[in-house]
């Protein structure tokens, strides 16, 4: 372990001067206060200030501030290189001078951007009381804004206990893990935003595109200069613009350990790693390996450049953030940050404080409604908005954030209210995954109206209607109209419903129509992981096929899903790659597949231009007809429902699978939408046209391109047509407008 010294770090990477023997004594060899006093009395080290927490430039140096209530000793370690096992300089903080309340702080002169640092925190190692301090473990700053990269990062050396001793975690580990730990990076460099302003698209004009930073451009077919990086996403901005989306929702970019091996692929023998990123080690640090220019602070600059470029193109950036758990896992997990700093406060502990309450399915749960932790999360969110210019957040397993310290669901969770009402966060989009791994399901009732929600009910109901399940006629009508049955009772509107057919978690759209069962064998869990019920259908063959009839129905069903998504009130979200039929070959839980299973193969774009064109066209159709995306529920005068015969739908007949609706846009404009999920064709009686208007065909999913969708103004006239013949498992849209 490094010793407390009085030397300055070697920022340039050159060897630092040797220190005298007296300064080089360990704290075990002399009284702690003598050591601290010797260091802190130097002119380049001062007491510092307690706020703000984290590391910030202050004068000609930097102020370091760390919360720990039960610590007896805190050491700041400064490093020259990410892989160094010994610090260039360490500073022990005097509890009498460098502590205000529960906050330890120190100011150090000469600290520049790029400086590497970390902490050691001492205190009781008493798992039965919830304390897991271990001075031998190097700890990350909970507010670090960048974490350095390592070629490999093994969690084993970070275990705070000795695994060789019986009793599992009963004995404190004496292994020093500094050489196996990445380091925090001081990143406060000036960045010229050039007057950047967030697009601030209203919900009614928002179309979300969900993707993974690495997966989107890492495949060789991507054709970019910077594959798998923030710059790689920047290279795809023209593609996003052409597609018509307004916001890109990125799967987690909070720093995580992509080297964490969780198993072996039984089919290939290759290691399986935590690829998706839902195991953060620091809440404010952008993923270093997603930077094309380096991982010692460059990731923060490149992330800002990406956001700036997106905003210049009118695109919003939404982050999928994880505040419900961390990578430290259960009581046998590594000590990386929070556990070694203040375990009893940052985490929800069980009645037997050796163990953790687990509402996230990962082994631990963040104690989000403790006042200290609540403020920590709010500070992290403000950082992403103020410093990084992010436009919104999707909160993973957000119901966890509504649980009290004992794990109970709170009626008015203070954290959720604070996020919604925070003056800095007031204009950003906030989206909840309104459930958790312990049974909470709050879709339709999550917190207050400011919160939008992933509408999992929309996904399931639309899938089941188009699969042909009985009894979903009325349910489809509810979903098309914005799910008033789900949201109106809590005072929310259709803009609270994030509508999606597919997302990262589950089948892709191509797999939804190609597989009846999940095929997760490559994940190494004997196909036990992932959802068993996907409401999918293979239409005659499991997986890929050359059968033209099966291919035809699959293509039609994909178009049916896309049409339904983009005509529904609420906010549509498209899974990246669905527009060109990306497949995961039946894997509905590819969290550990950093390979072609998860990567976007851009050769599919050329192969399935028809589907990409259809997707672009439906996004444009939605934009051209704002009645479809209004932020209020339909009135009875705005939408009328019909059976194919022109009378009222047979809502009570569970076998009925054909439905139509007339949407009035103005006195001379209207839309007539027809849905046929049955295996039989149907002649849909056309309602009377608005005064002076004529029916034109806009979309028919059964037709081959380019007759499946027409641009606005190019829709062919349906002259004197009394009924429209709709093929089995098809949908169509007619537009009524005056003759031109």
C-alpha cells in the first residue's frame, strides 16, 4: 500500500522525487494525527470546503469532498497512470481539521484536468452491523465525472472480505487492489458549447429511438470512422434525421465494467460479459470505452461533443439511467465505491444487516429515499443536465426509487417528487420504467403527471391483437387512443404513455414475428433467463426461412406493428434496427452478448430498404397529422368506431378481430383507419366523406412497395368506392381531403 508523502504527483508521467524517510513512514508506524498534520500544514495542501461534494476546480487547485458518516480515516491518493499500484502522492485527512459533519474535504494546489485519484476509507469492518470498511481497497469517488480505462478489470481483488476463510464475508481482506482498480479522473476543462440550446420538443412531436452506443456502429458494416463510440453516433446523425426521429435514447452510459465475466457461451466457448451496462460503478461518469479519443477524461469531452452535434441537428439525447442498484452486488460482491464509503446509508440493508434487500434482481438496492442518497441522485441528474446538456432520462426499474428505507412502496415518494419539481430539471423529459424486480407494477399511477412511463401494457396488448388472440378488440381501441383506461384515473394524459412494441429487453421486431419461443441458450443459463411469454408468433417456421409465404406474412405483420405504433396517441418509441429488421436470432435477453447477436448489421438496411422506407413514411405520416399525437384524450366527436359493416363494433364478441375508426381532423379532412387481425379478408364499409372531400389511399400493409405507403399529396384517389377490401392480417389508412 502507498505511504503518505508530501510530494506533488508526477502529472507528466516522469518519476517523482524521492521523499525523506520520515515522511515515508506508514500511519501504523506513528500516530495518525502527526502524519496528517505534517501533510496538511504544507502550503500546497489546505483544509478545503465541504461543498459541493466531489472534486471541483477551486483557485489554483482542486477541492476534494467526500461523504462518510462512520469512517475513522480517509486518504486521498493521487496517481500518475491508470494501472499504477502505488500512488504518486497520498494525503491523509485530519478528522479534526478536514471534516465538517459527515463530510471529509481537502484542497490541493496544482491539480490539473487529467489528474487521477481515488480514496481509501477506514472504519469498522462489521458485516453484522452493516459496516464494510476496508482500508486495503481503493475506492472510486461517488461523484467522479470520469473513470480511467483498464485493459481488463477483474472484480476479484476488490472483494472486501477474505474468500479463503470459512464464513464467507466474515473476515476482512488484506489484499491491496490498487493496481487492479481504475482511477477517477479530474475533468473540469472548459468546453465551448457555442450557444448550444436544447431542442425541447414537446411530447406531441417526440419520436424516440432507443439504441446502444457500442452496438449501433461497432459492426464492420456500419462504415463509420469511429465504430462503437460517441463519435460513431455523431456519424449517424444524417440517418436519424432522414428516419424522422426527434430523440435518441441511449442505453446506460454511466461507467460500468464491460470486462466483468459472468459466464461462458456454451456454444462458442467465448466469455460472456456485462454488455448492456445496467451495473453502474459511478453515476456521473460517461463510459470511457465509448470514447474514440481516450479514457483519461477524453470521454467527457467527446460525450459533450456528441450532445452538441445532436442538438445542432435538432435531436434530443435521453439517457437510460440506473439509480436503483450498483455493480457492487450482494454481500459477496466487490467493494468499489459506495459499500466501502458508507454501506449502511447508500444501500437498503435487511433486518440482518449483513445482507441486502434486493428489489432490483441484482443483489443490492440503492437506499434512494434516504436524505443523503436522495440528494446524491438529484445532484447527479443536475450534473448531466447542466454540465452535459442532456435532454431527458429514462429511469431503470423506477419503482425502486419509490421505496422507503425498509423497502415499502411509499404513497408519495420524496425523491420522485423532488425530481419532478426540481427547478433545474423542470424542462427535461423524465420517463419511468414503472415497475421493479420485486413485484411492483405502477404503470398508469407512477408519481405525478410530470412523469411519463414506459407503457408495458401497450406493448403486450398490441402484440396480442395482431397475433390474433381473442378478446382484444376493445383493448386495441384503448391503446390507439392513448390508454385513457390506464392513465386518466391518476390525472395523466396520453403524453404520459411511452408506446413501444419492442425495446432492448426482449425480442426485436423481426424476432417477434419469427420466433414462437425464446432462444437464449448462448447466455449460458440453459434458456432459463429472459421472459417466457413474449406474445410472439413465427407464422409457420421457427427462425429464418426462405418460404415466400411465411416471409410475406412476417413482413406484413411488421408493418402492422409499425403502423399501429405511429398512429397511436402517446409517445412512440422505436427500437434501433427494427426499421431494417435486425435480428437477435431469438435471444430475448442479450444483456451479455457483445457480438453480432446484439450489434446492428447495417447490411440489413440495404437488404430491407422497403421496411426502412415504410418506417420513415409512417413517422412522416404522424408528423403530417398532428391530431394523432395531441396531448389529450380523444373526445367522442373526434373519433368514431365501426365494424367492417359500418355499424358499431362488436366489442363484447371475443372472436371479433376487425375494427375501424374515423378521426375528424377538420371540416374537410379526416382519417379512416382499418385493422384486420383475422385470417379472413374483409370489406370495410366506408363512412360518409366530409363535405367536399374525397377518400385517398395513404397506407395498406398488404401491398408491396411502393404501393404500401404514399407520400402526403400523392395518395391515389378512391373514386366512388363504397367499401375497401382489406386482406387478412393487414391494416390500412384512408385520408379524406378536398380535391386539388
